[in-house]
């Protein structure tokens, strides 16, 4: 089996917000089918679907009630079969979301099997990631159950081999349907310290992140299931370091192909977590990405992303979503896609969709955001200060409907959308992007083509240059006979450098500012190729 995923580009679809085919305000599988030619035009190879399984939707599908059926709002298993067939007919692949750290409390296992979950007469002091305690009292059992996330998401007890067998059986079933791989939700949470001890300040993460049997479980999963299929795997792993990733992604260890790191996504957070806002220090970002590029070079494999369903829009976060929205969106894409790893594009990123600022907390839908709002209010935070954090970091920034056109509700639905559309859809939409040869869309299309054309993007060694420059991220990719030189300006000021030799591979301005030196204009990105 070849490592075909190393040259691939992944496109993440959040089905609820992608395209609604029947006017109920909720995206669905038939809507995705309608837009596959658009994704083929973009050039992506793998479509990753956020969960589409039957769910009560407490956490937008990440609370699964039945792994073998489709959420009725999204369609039927026949619709899924049709979607998979249409994807494969276009020479694309489908990656499903594998959510097996927890289920819904409405899953039949929760009542049927005593030892499939963590039950205690006395809970420990762990806090939930979604605010409040990580234990909820169950009247039927007269005990408490563990939930690292929502109280409707009880954690599965992976110490029980029967749990693991049920999970592997389910994975085989989907792979036998023809799916091409899995994105594994918080997969490094599945091994807990068996004694579940109290934790300083209630932060249980040292006891459930990268736990004592995690490598054993992943190797067992690989041996029992994954090694029998030509499939791709990416593990979502909060708290994983490059040293951890070297173990998880080294092919000799038979665990996963790549992981999602969170380190670069935490650089604009203060000491009190994600809602504690601080400006990005570009030098921190450069050194963090350098660390990951070096650690996994010839040892494992990186996944490359700025956006996903849990992160705010990158052009609003690390770019400029006002005057320089187009330039900064292209710059950020160039920076990411010239690194070594498999790039991920989140729906709407390729047209420069931005964060949203709803005028009322009542217009937000995300459970994490709503819980945080009420918790901070009870702690004495002002409404305005809480909303400032939500505008910057709330997960609903990524979940507003895909902006297809300037028609009503951005062409996403003929009904009332489940969450409000970003008002800027009149000027930021797919229809407009496809008509403009200089749009962000076509820049992404070019970057994806370059990855398939130039092996150095896949194989070249990373070398950071101009390390201490506070506004410019510049690096080289070096192979035996070739070199790429990448300059990315993360500011709205101009910076001057010596002009590199070589052919310009891609550029987000029409031409360079001068012939004698490299004058990087606001948010400018340029890639030079030498051979």
C-alpha cells in the first residue's frame, strides 16, 4: 500500500452547515452530492465528514446514539451509499469521523452494559471541558458516570475488551461499505489512569490525555482493523507534543498516519485558556511550526490546518478580515500549504469566510459557548467582555452556513437556517469567487495543484529563515537538487529583503514590487523555486 495521503488535500465538511437540499434549514447528504463537482474543481482528494450518525444532537453529532444509522436530518443510508458512490466516481475519497471516546447517553450500550462506561459511587474532582463537573448522578443506577465533555456524552471504558471489540466491529463495517479512512475524535483520551485520581484544580487531563495504555489500544486497533484496509487515519490529540507525535505517527509503530496538534492553535490564548485572549506573537508561531516540521521529518507525518469546526476563521484570527481579507487569506493558505504534511481545508476557508458577531447570545447554538457564557456571567464577567471572547474564539464562527451565493440565506437553504448566516454573504460567496480569476478560491486551487506537481513540497526538509523577524514568516524547503523559498508577511506594513533567485511558483499579488529587492507589501506571500 502506498502513502497516497501524503500528496492529498483534505476538505472538511460540517454537514449541518454545508448545503440544504430540502428546505428544512439543515444541511444534508443530498446537499453534499449537489456540490461535489465544486469540490472536484477545487482539486481536493479526500472529503472528511463531521459526524453524520444518528444523534440527539447535544453536541452537534459528536454524541452518537447509533453508529450504524444516519441522522434523520441528514438523510438515509441509501443517501449515504449514493454519496459514497458519487465521491468515488470523481476519484475522491471519503473519511468519516470516528467518535469512540464517548457515546450519547441515549446509546443502547449505556443502559444495556454495566461495564461499558465509568461508574463511581463517589466522583473525583475532575472538571468537564464543557464547564462544570465531569461527573453526573444517574438516578437509575444511583451512581455517577464520567463525561469529559457534555453530560450527554458518557466516556466509554476502553479497559473493557468488549468495548474495544464493539468499536472494531463497527469500524470494519464502515470500511467494508467502502469508506477510505477515519478522523479520530479526541482519540488520545481513550486510555484513562484506572484509579481516576483527584487532580490539582480539577484538571484531569494528565490522567486522560495520552494515558497509560493509549499506544497499546491504537496498535490493537491497527492490527485488528486498519492494517487490513488501504485507508487513511488522523488522530485528533489535544495535549500531544511533537515527541508524542513521533510515536503515534511513526509507521513502524502501527498506530495512526498523522495527528492533529493543538499547540499552534493555543498561541493566541492567555494562561486562563482559550477564552483569555492575547495577540499572536508570530515568532512563537514560527518556532512552534518549525519544531513540528523538524520532529516528524522522516519520523512520521504532519497534518496541516488553520481551520476546522472547532476553530474560529483563520482570516479573522491570524489575518485581516477587513481591507486585506483577500491578500491575507491567500497568504495564510500559501504559508500552510508550503509546509510538509497533509493540508486540510475547512468549508468556506477557500473563499475567505470570516468570523461572525451576532448581536445576542440567544443567536448562538454551540453548547461550549453557551455554557461558558453562563459560567462567566455567574463569576461576574460583563456581557461585553464575554461576547468579545465569543466573537474571537467561539466555535459557531466556523459553523455559520456555507456562503454559496448572494441569494437569500446565502443559497444554503430555502428555509430558515438552523444557525444564522453571516451577513457578509452578499459579498463573500462561492458564486462571486468562481467568477473572479484572482479570487481566494483559485489561489487554493493552484496550491493544491502545486503539491501534486512538485515533489519537494512533500519531501523537502524545512529550514526557518529570518527567525527573529516579528512580522514575516520565511522558510525554505530543501531537497537534493531543488529548493523552495517562501516569504509570508503577517502584517499590514512593508518589509524589504534581498531578492531570492528563482522562478516564482505562486504569488498573491500580480507582480513583485521591484526587480532589485524583495519589498513585501501588506500580507504579501511569494514562493520562489530553484533547481
